[in-house]
C-alpha cells in the first residue's frame, strides 16, 4: 500500500477551565502519521487526572480533508488513599475514526 499523505496536529481546546496546574493532563494522538486514502486514522483525545465532571468535552477543530466515520467515549476512574490523603483520578478518552478525503499533507487543528 503506497503512503500518500501525512497528518500533523496543531492543537485542541477544551471546553472547561482545566489545566496542568489543576492536576489534569491532555494528550492527542493518532495511530499513524502517514496514510493511504483507503485507510482510516484513529484519533484519541485523552484527558486524565483530577477530572471532577463528565461534562468536560474537547472543542474539536475543523476536520477539513477528513470524513468522521465514527466516535466513541470511554472513561475509567480510581480512588487512591496514600499518605493520609484521598485522591480521585479519572481518565476520559474520546476516540474518532477519520477517513482521509484527499492526498497530501493534512493538518488537524489548523
């Protein structure tokens, strides 16, 4: 299969006032940087840490050059009691399946 394009991330915004200082981290990943037009690309947006609500959703950029084939949301949570303090940790993962619609360099978040 011939690779005909590349994917780049510029960035994403969150609809919530969370930051690394709040004990929350955000990560965006794709399963590959190069693709063929007949291959789907899996985008994962992960928010983890001291997330206090399920109402935190990423504000998605325009997916110009892609068709969004589907999306799912998953979450995990755990409670930790360590050194006399209790901590609740949560991970929210937003998965998007994207199908490239054109050859060339495509930028997610441009």
